[in-house]
C-alpha cells in the first residue's frame, strides 16, 4: 500500500448533448398543426400568423437580392469611374 499526501484530481466529465434545430421542419410542423386543429381561433389571428411565416421565409431572399444589386451597382460605378479617368 502506497502512502500519498496529495490526491490527484480526476478528469471532469460533462453530460453535454448537442441539440440540432431544424427551423424549416419546425415551421412546417407548426403550419400542419394549425391546419388540422379546430378553427376556434378567430380568422384575423390565423391570417396574422400565416403572413408572419411568409414574411420570415421571404426576408432572406430579399436581403440576398438587395445585396447583389448593391454589389453590381458599386461595380458599375467603379467601371464608369475608370472609364472616365483613363479613356477620356
């Protein structure tokens, strides 16, 4: 039997389980649930939820389109600036 004065610390253990979140599946499930449940909600609230879901889906597309337009606008401005400076 060995005589020790200091205890060596043990490795720490974590119970971390990563969570995968699928945004599209969650939205699809929400739409299916609202389609099959009772129509006890009033029409304006259901319409508001549908419009909000559409707005969220389309907001990313609009941002990408605006970004592309801005890029090509800046590129055209640089082209015309070089044309004016060097070819005139």
